C-alpha cells in the first residue's frame, strides 16, 4: 500500500463500530479516500458519505476500537506502489509486503496498525536509460530499464498523468525508486516509483481482439477449451473439485511473462505452498525460478474482510502496470466468490438494500468492471500487452445457478466447469467436457494450425464427436449394460475411454505429466485416432469387438502422459497398435 | 470502573444498554442480576451512547435494573501448561474441582491471523491406524480435516480412535520424542452421554493427563458456544507455539456452534444468508479453522479435527458446505456403510485430504502410496458405479472386467475399510492390503500406478493372501 502523505489531514471522530465497518462524524473526506482509524491508526477507506456521517471500511481487525477515537483523512484514494520490487513479493490485500510485516511486527501473527510501502523505498536498482537529453517523451513512454529479476526487465515509464516534454537530464547507475532518474523541460521529475488508485483502470489506447492462446500445458484446456492471451475465464466448482490446483497449474505453466496470483479469502497453507514450491520450479519459458515472474497477493479467509474486498483491485492494478510495459500478464483470482461475499458483508453492515441472495445490487457491475480490465491492449507507449484473468468461483452447495456464477458467466468467454462426480472418481482435472466452453476457440485455431499442426481443429472435432456419442451411449448402458450394444458402439465406448483416461485426465502431481506441451497434446489424440481408425477397419473385416478392446498394445496409451521422450514412444506405440490390429485379419 | 443500570432492550441473547463513555468493539461485559448472578457477555456493536451486548449465558433473569460493567478489554484465556489434565466448562471455568489455575499469560481469544509468509507447509504424516484415512486420505500435522457425519452415526468412535492411535512413526523409530502430544477437546452442545463417552475413553487410556477439555453441553447456554472453540484454540496455539506440543484439537459439534451464530444473527435482525445462517458465517468459521497449522521455526503444531453433523445428511447445507470450502479436505461417515456394519463407516469417495500429496511418497511414507491410493479410488468408484446396473441387468449380463470391479468394491469395503474401531493398522499393512485387493484386477487395468511399482508389489499368485495385521 502506498503511504499516503499525511499533511492536510482532516480529523473526525468515531461514531460507531460494527466489525469492519466504522462510522465517523465531522470528517471531511471524498469517496474512497484512505483514512487512519482510531488511536492505533488502522487503515480504512471511505465507502459512504451521508450528511455529516462518513462510513469507512477498515482493513484491519477492529476489536477494542470505540467511539470517540479519532479518524484521520489522508486525502488520497486507495493506491498501490508501482515500481521495481513487485516480483518475487508477497502482499496482503492492501499491498503490505507480508515478509516486511513479519519483521516489523516481530511475530508470526498479524498484528495491526503497522504499515509498510509496497516496494522497498531504500533499495538501489541499476537504472539503464533508454532516452537521451533532447528526446521528446510523453505519458507511458519507456525512459529506462531496470533488471527487476533474472527474468524480467522492468521498464521505467513516464507516469500516465504526465504532460510529457523534452528530456533535459538523464541519470544512469544505481538509484532508489524515489530518486529522480529523468527530468523534463517543464520541471517534471520522473522516478522509478508510480502510485495508482486501484479502483481506476490504467489508461491504454485500445483493446484489440486477442489471437494468441495462453498455453497452459493442460491438455483439456489447450486442446478443448483454450483461453486467449488477454482473455477471461471462470472456473466454478464445489469444494474440493480442483479450482486451486488448476489455478496453481496455470500459475506454474502458463506461457505468460508475468503471473499475478491473488489468494482472495482462501487458505493460508495454499499460499505457503506457492511460496515454498515456486522458487524450486523452473519457468517453462525461460528456465529461471518461477518466482522471478510472480507476484503473490495473499489475503486469506481469516484476514480482514475489507482487505479481501480490495485485494482483487490491488492485483489487477499491478497486472495492468506490467501490461503497460508490453508484457503478457496472467492474473489468477482464487476465489472471486470470497470477494463477492466480502462486498455482501460490507453492504449488509451498511444496511443497503440487498439484491439476489443478499448480494448488493451492484455485484454484477463490479464483476464486469473487474473482468473488463482484462484484454489484449495497445498501450499508450505503442507496445502491446495483455492481461488474462482467470477467476475461480465457489458456488454454495456447488449450485451454478447462484448469483456470482451466473453474473460471471455473463462476462467471461471461457468456462471451465468443475464437476464433483468426476473429482470423486479421481478424474483430474475434473473439468466437465460437456458443460465447459471457450468462445476463443475459433479465433485461436489459426495460431494452433500455424504453430502446432495443420489438423488441430479437425482432430479436436473428431474427439468431441466421440465424447458426445459416448455420453449418449452411456445413458443406454446404464439401462441395459454394455454387452447389449451393437459392436461398433462398444468399440466407440472403448475409444472414448482412452480419450477420457489418456487425454482428458492429467496428473498435476506427476513430474512429467504436470505439463503437456501442445505438440504432445496433439500427438496423444492422433494415437487414439490411430487406434480408432485401425480398429474400425478390423471390425469391418469381421474381427469380433472383444478382441479389439483387449489388445496388448493399447494400455500403453495411458502411459503417454508420463513419458518425457514421448515422440519416440508414440511412434512405436502407433506402429504396434497398427501391427497388432492388422494381424487380426 | 463505571456501572450502568441503563438496559433499555433485551431481545433473545442480546442486551442493549445506554452508555456515556466510549466502549470498544468486542469488549467484555459483566452483567449482575438482581439475584446476584454474574453473567458474561461481549460487545457486538458500539455506537455513540448505545451498545449491543451478546450474553454468553443467555439473557434469562436479566431485567432493566441489572447492572452492567464494561471490563475495558476483550475476552482473554488464561493459559499455562498446567491446563493439561483439566476439565472446564464452555467459558473456561474449571469444573473438575481441581486447584485454581495460575496462568502464565492471558491471551486474546479472538486470535490474530497467522501471517501466510510465516507458515510452514504441513507435510508430516500422522499415522492414525485407520486404513481409510492413512491409505486414502492421509492426515498431516497442522492440517484441518473435519469429519462430516450425521445424527446417529459413530463419528465420536472414529474421532476417539484417531486421538488414541495417532502417532508419527518416524519419530518413534528414532526414539526421538521431539515434541509431546496433547489433545484439546472442545465440546459444543453435545449431550452429557456423548461427553461421558469421550471422558471415559480419555480416562481409560490415560489420555486425560495430556488433554484439556472444554465442555459446553446440550443444556448449557447456546451463545456460550461461540466462545468455547476460541478458548480451545487459544489454548492449543499456546501449547503448540509457545510450549512445542503437537496439539490435536477435536471440536464437536460444529453444527451446534453454527446454530448459535444463527441465533445471534436473528436476534440482531441481520439480513440472513443462505437458510437463515449469517452472511459472514464463512469468515467466522475461517477464523476458527485457519487457526490450524505450523509456523516456521516453531516445534509444535495445531491439527484440527472438527466434527459436524449434517442436517438431513445433506452436504450442500451451509454448515458442511462452508466448512468444506475452508478445511483441507473432509472425511465422510456414511449411513449406508454404517447400516451394513462397516466400522468405521468411512465413505472414501467424497472424502479427501488435500495435504496428502505432499505428505506421502518416497522418504515420507512409501514410494507407491500415492499411486495405490489413486488406483483404489478409481477402481472403487468404478465398482460402486456398476452396482446400480447390476440391480437392473444382473451380474451375468456384465463383462468379466465389470465383475472384477464389482468384486473389488465389495472386498474393499469388507477387507480394507471395515477394520473395527479397535484395530490399529500400520501404514505398511494398509498399503499391502491395498495391493492384495488391486491384484484382483489385471495388471493392465492399473494404469494409475507406475510400472515399476507394479513389478515390485503386484501379487501375482491370485490364491496368495496377505494377512492384515491387527493388533
Ligand atoms: N489436476 C489434478 N491432478 C491431481 N489431483 C488433483 C487435480 N486437481 C485436483 N486434484 C485433487 O483435488 C484436491 C482438491 O483440489 P483443490 O484444492 O484445487 O479444490 P478447490 O476446488 O480449490 O476446493 P475449495 O473450493 O475448497 O478451495 C487436491 O488436493 C488434489 O488432491
Ligand atoms: Mg481452492
């Protein structure tokens, strides 16, 4: 959280306290101003003004805070600190670095009333200028570069609200984020540090149609329901169905430049897992440690509710900042339902008129404003960058008809529906292939066809058809048993079984299977298709179906996922399947 | 300290009083009734001139003339290692006739959140001796793993079996006692009979010495139940993070806790969430469940096994639903299995331990553990799925393959799950038993198991039987 200057502070007095909501009298404030509440100076934000009474949501626990204590206004909206030092960091919902808090509080437990800037203001970074004296620069332009991590060059940009002008002096060398590195003729001093109010999207020139996939290394996603770089996706599912594992998989393997992972109202241990695992894992793109491209925001379920409401905005603003530098950013929010519930909780304390299921009437508006900040953009500095947003949704009772799921589905273009039945059978990832969809599929096909294989969409359609047929056949099987089906349909069921087991399923915890490049995804399908084509030939030639479904070679299809040298393995397997089947007639 | 006789409204568990000084949110209140009883409560809302107080013992006996004192601090639990072996009521007052408790410190029962950065990821396997858990839903130190049950089912027997048998095999081998083990038992609204069941078992096994009991019984005030688990967890955190104990916290019955929350919400005329439960119940439950865990640089740990009874056996009910969204898995106790006489009647299919993957495998339990569990899940699910079909078409109409899966599902229940409440199985035996069962299926079917492990563990001779060791 950016430390707003405390001059010009207007002071008010607490009138009432109810959980995270505090009202104050005599406070001169604007909506969304940051205020410090009570003797301990707990951080809060103005969320309603009515007559002389100002309502504040407090980002820290309010136990023991009482009427009569002071409230101080900073006069600044809730903002984040932007600059080098955000990667490899872990923040709470208001961008306080959790490692710094641990040190400052000298405790493993979160105390209150302690503030810390979002980026280290004292650390020196090596600034390499990209402009010279005499150059004209305007808002958004890159004036220099800092190596933020081994993976990421941080672009130092002219702030969006700058007038621009001619560069009159440029520094080069080691500076802190508050030192002036470039000076303009109008006297404006540019530093490596920007602040930006979290509830306002950062400006860009225009939003364009995304045409590149965000490759996830997850077969069912890349193969059947791809998301674009700059796209939006929702993963709804009941508890334990695999939302977090899917989000973690994306954070690990997606071919984004930057990952912003927002743990919003979920478990502490899940964040710890990321902190412990990511430094050990290699970024699939660069081979560097994953943390070097990752920014974590952890406002767990037991941390203050108001900060849970803000953590989503903190995350998306940081994502936009890297987008401005021309990077492809992927933001995961786990879970947007907790964010919506935080809104509901605050809203009900304000005694606002509730909408559906107690959620505020503006739920839908807030959700779309958030997802609208995703996209593939042309930036003000002429570069292009993207923010992809993947939101988990946790519907009560696993029922997708509830408001958060429904309102989200109206906005996002990719829907990965998790299914408790599949999870119970340990079919992972338990993404239901009948219910899920991606509206990006057609616009991404050209990319896959150019970069992976020409028949990408054709063979995918074949797989979808087989799976569709299987669902229909399963209904009959449930009534009469498999043996009552005609032979060709029995064979189809067997093909579909391999599609489910070898293609759709993928073990996130297997060192090799956890990441599946698109080439391998494709080759697995072609292997199953080889089996399909050869087996149907054999069936036509009179080979009984019992023989076709009990080959020696086909069980190896289920082993492709775990093969590192899959190309050779697949080639051999295809040959063996063909040979075995042709030998039958 | 100022005394007020300014109560102007009493409604359900709430009392509203006028004040002329600022009173802090969550502050503790004492109310003295005319007949000389002292009741305790907590400030729920504080505005200029008026406070809403939630009275733990209930409001009966309070009238307008009762006097109200604000203690100027939030609720604290006096903690000391001497609490071990003691029995207290739901507000933390000793009821065992033992000596007065001399606290080493007094800790706020609300409990601050553990900084996620300071946590240590739980990955130390706890052997419970129950195959359904050790083999399929492994528990680790610092995990919160609830039991989802329903009325009339033997969840208490299962909880007791775990408390009795829980051990960390590696430490035993090395003779390294490391940290000591303690059990904290927080009862909320359970019957005297159920409480006795626990107490008798604790006494019989000598576990009481290393236990702390907080008992709010069915006829104790309902609102008090909102405090009981917090007292229990505050004690647990103290023993774990200050005194290096590995603490197992059993909280039962969380359903009663949630009912108390609902009662308070209704009395405050709050806008209710699903099925009348408060909209903030997720957050409230999280402030309990998230108090499980490990902390870097500290020896001890807090492991939680909350028990809840699902109203109408329905796991989409808000209590199990919100719990499942917060905890790290769940163990289902199943009515059908129970009526078949399976003990413990654990249905592994909807059960889950999310921390299992990092707590098992080579160097931790056994190399094949994860694969075996996965395969058994898949096979049991397949067999279970076929059972409906068998009822319609009969076994003869099914293929040989299908029949094998049906047999597997049956044997899985009788041999693997139904071990009895007194059998303590070593993990090694659990896994070997698993291989026995899996070896009923052809090798090619075991596609979730690494080929190497099949080579090593598959029992080729179908007639051979490995005996499950029971002790
Ligand atoms: N792709 C996968 N491969 C293997 N196991 C998986 C996979 N996805 C999920 N699982 C299993 O399912 C468990 C639950 O998954 P996860 O924690 O992601 O659920 P969730 O949907 O986030 O639940 P909640 O809403 O309660 O947070 C995991 O702990 C893991 O055991
Ligand atoms: Mg999750």
